[in-house]
């Protein structure tokens, strides 16, 4: 907290429990970007609970939020095999990944939600998935906090649950990706206007790490997407580094990109088309819909990134693995064999 001032965190640390209950009762749809008022009210309520328990001690309140995020991280890691954790764990220990999820912040709560959801996606590909009540709870919370995150999440969930019943799984993935991009094309005017407005407002707020507005002209959100998505995820570029904290952030982002490039170079040529399309779709939708927020400020870009980075790790490391795809398809043959035999006997399937 002494490295960078965050007004939201201080608000959550000092929230009053009774006032938070009253505020939630009066909240509704919070504007164009989603249920922002409701999400803020829920975060203040959690801060009020910890404040009542810990007598508004800021450090203990931070630990309370950190514990919530930690539950999501543990759920995700437990879904992985011990050897698979070897690459995940070091990335999850990086400073900018953990710092924003270790204080009173929405990012700590997002880590909980996405950790639960990512664990379920991992279990799907290990053929041991069971839908529990807390999966629906996490999805509902994610809709309240970051509804645009759901596009990436639902993209991978719908493709996975649909493709399991088809032999040509790559075809299902291609159709889904094209369909989602067509929806973006149909709403291009509305999204372009929203992205430009968001980028302009946040750029006007300035800040020590502020950047000029990137999205000015109509459809800039599409034309400038490659550059905007990169700087939104990467954070401060080499030319913007002028503080010690930004130096460490630059080194850390460079290390993450280096790991991703290494994974691509090592495994891309052996990946099934299905895995490539699913991984690409998850990464594209989560970064593309977030980059108008992160591209305006090099510092806040890292904070925004910590809220969704679990999906990026999932796409690059887990979904982008040939062995996981092979194990999934082989397991599906055993799981679906009784169903196929039943459909064959009913005359609904030609080949058992």
C-alpha cells in the first residue's frame, strides 16, 4: 500500500457493515459497463464484514480478502496434477499477479471466481467434471462484477460441452469462433462507441502513468487492437519505465511473454487444431474486451490484468497442451460409449 496509492482499497478497508447492507439494497444496474454499483456494494459489504471482525485493521482486512482469492488459487492448483503445477505455480507467485489479489480489492474476489471456474474447466478435460452449486455461484458473481469476462468463459465452456458429442471437434470450435466474431461484427458500431467513450474518459483521468487516448476515430478499437491488446496486457513499455516499481513490472511482463513464446515455439506445431482455436478464442476475447480499459494507463493495466490473468495462464499452459486434448478425447470414448450404444440400439446412430 505504500508503493502505490489505491483509493478503492482504503474505502473497502473502512467500510461499515450496516451502511454496506443499506447501500446494496438501493443498488441496481450500474450503467453501461455492467453492475458496477452492485459489484462495488458487494465488495464494500465484504470489507464491512472483515472490518467488524478485525476492528477495521487494514492489514487484517487485506488478509481476509487475500484468503478469498487464495481459495480460488488453491482450487485451480488442486485440479492439476502435481507435475502440471510446476509451470503454473511460479507464474502465480509473480508480484503483480499476487499484489492486487492480496489487498482489499475486486481483483481478490475475481481471483476466487475465476479460480473456481478454471478448476472446473480443467476437470472437464480430465473427464471428472461435476457441476456444483458453487460453479453457478461463481458465474453469477462474475456476471455482477465483470460481465464481459463471461464471453471468454462461456466460449470455452460451450465449445467443450458441445464438442464432446461430436467426432469433428475442430469443426465445432471453428464454427463457434466464427459465430462469435460475426456477433462482434453485427454490434461493431455499439462496441466502437462504447470503447471510444471508455478510453476517452479514463485517459482524461490521467495519473502518473497515464497515456493519451488511443481510441479516437470510429472503429479504432478494431484497427488498433493488436497494439492496444499488447500494451494493455504488458503494462509499461521500455520507453515508459521511469520508476523502480515500473522497472520490476517491465521485467516481470517480459518474463511472462517469454514463457508464452517458449510454449508457442515448443508446442504449436504439434497441437490439434481444436486446441489452437479454443486457446486463441479464450485469449482474444478476454484481452480484446478489456484492452480499452488497460491501454489508457500503464500502471492500472497491470491491476486490470491480475483480474483475468488466470484465464490467460489456463489457455496457454493447459488448453494449449496436446497431451490434455488426447487424454480428454480418449476418456470421452469410455464415458460416452454406453450412450452411443443406447442410441445405436434405438436406431438414432448408424455407427456404435
